[in-house]
C-alpha cells in the first residue's frame, strides 16, 4: 500500500507546484486570460468602427454636398445670365415692333408701291421689312428657348438643393446616433475598469476584432488620432516628481496599439497607473501603456507593430481620458526616457 501511495503523492505535489508556478507575479493582480466582460469592450470597438465609417460617409457626403453647392451656384449664375438675355430679347422685340410701326410695317405691299417715289427706295424698304420680320422670328425663338431652359434649370437647381439637404440631414442624424451610443458604452467600459482597479484584479484579455491593416514601417504611434497633452519632464501637482511619459488625449475606448514588435511582459491593475501594459522590444527597450480601460493581450504574448493591445481610459491617477505612454530601459518605473525623440528616431513623428 505504501508503494502505491508514494507515486500518487509525488504526482499531487508536482501538480501543486505547477499551479503555483502558473500564478501571475506579485503586483499583477489576478489576471485571468480570456475572462471578463468581453461584451462592453467589443461593443466599444465595434461602435468605434461604425463611427469611423459613419464619419467617412459623412465627409464623403460633405464633399458631394460641396459639388452640389457648386452645381447649384453655377445654375443660379446661368439663370441670371438667361434672365438678362430674355430681358434683352424682350427689349429688342419692342424696339423692332416700334420701328415697324413707325416705318409703316403694317401697310400692305401695294400701299408701299403707291406711296413710293422711287422703286429702288421701295425695294430697300421691303428688304428692311423682311429683315425685321426674320429678326423678330429669330428673337421670338431665342426667347422661347431661353424661357424653357430657365424653367428646366430652375427645377434642376431646386432638386439639387433638396437632395443636398436630405443627404446632410440623414448623415448627421446617423453620425449623432452612433456617437451617442459610443459615449454611453465608453463610460460603461470605464466603470468596469474602475471596479477592476479598486479590486486589484484585471478582468483578463478581451480579444477585439481588429480591422486588417498593413503597416509598411516597423514602428507606429500608440494611437491613430490624438492630441498631445502632458509631455515628458513636465511638472505639476499631479505628479510626485516630473512627468515620466508622453500623454495622448483620446476618448475612452480608443484602440491602443503596440508601437513595435515585442513581447508583453506585464499586464496589471491598480496603483497610480491603473490598468497598464508593458511591452519588451528588441534592443533592450520597453514601452508602457497606462490608464487603460481594458486590455486585449495576455502576459507573455507576442505582438506586432500596430496591433491593438488595449483600449484607452482614465483608470488610476488620471484627471481625464488619455493614454500615458512611456519608453523605458527596464520594465520598471524610474527608467524612462523621452518618448518623443525616441519615436522620431524610429521614423514616427508625433
């Protein structure tokens, strides 16, 4: 019996050691890969894509609107010219009619022959009358055609403006609806992040459906669209010492990208940085992404340039939504270098 129990006891001890070895390092919290509220993170990412597409359609609509506006303006200018032309034709018609009346244009040719002192003068007068009649007919035709064009162009201009207004109203309503949903989802995601930080327990990586992207450079900016805020070395009451990174002002839920290829060496929650990720890059440098609302990678995972590794937020010691980005020579706090020239030296200008 003792011989059969000893191998079983040894196997149990090995299993216990394996479980202990698999536990995350101290300070990383109970990071459980693959668990957590995936629905909110995925919803925010999906809404971001929808908002981007809606904005793209909105901008395309604005460009089309400018074309419609130019067309309408050209039509209005054309209408003005045709109105002036029609007014000129009417004035010509009046002048011709008055001239015919003064020259006896209403008299028959027999009367002209009786009253004429000179046959040659009669023929000249007859040619003048015929020319006036031809001119009158041509003027009438031009006037009728101008009025027809005028009515047609007025209808086209009205239709263009109506189409323009409907398109703008529809695109604006669609964009506003998506942005309102996105704003609600952002703060719901941040609420979950705050709960995780308070508990010191990360919710785990939430896999996001990143759209296909081709990067032709080995280094990229940590977020795609941003405004730079607090810079490296700046001082203030918010920090014990000088600011150790570069802040990117972005809304909650903005996809955060790995600036280059590397390995995730730390995913943690709690503390001044809130939810943070540290990536080790070839060459002995590390990048930190802090104050996140969610993570999309696990510790030990390989990442590529531009890959989504998390979503920005305002967790930890943060006064508003932004990404705190650091470049370090070790994975720990206190070894940072200025990230702006570091990125610039790798072809990324902020």
